[in-house]
């Protein structure tokens, strides 16, 4: 089943956002990743069979400040 996962990231530079996206893309089952929000502070991930907690943990390893905001089934 497809899920939409929103992860808040607290970064100010484009390099950090790129690193966060790389961490998400490497996870198996991820179909798409998008940066959204007024300050570009949200990663919107769509995928099948993706563990949201593990995904957030992998982003935290790269950029330190990340929190899981929402998981929604599509």
C-alpha cells in the first residue's frame, strides 16, 4: 500500500536539503521525494512498504534535525 510521509527538516542551506533527499532516495520502496513548505522545510515522500520511523532516523543521521510530522495512506 502506498504511503505519503511528511518529515520536517530544519535546515537553512541547499546542501543540507540535498543531503536529506539523498538519505531518503536510498531507502527501498521510495517512489518520489519532494521538498515543500514556505521555508522548504518539509520532505514529502511517497512510497510503498516504507517504514516512516526508519526513514526519519536515516534523515536524522545526515542532518541531525528531523521529525516525523505525518503518515497518510494513499
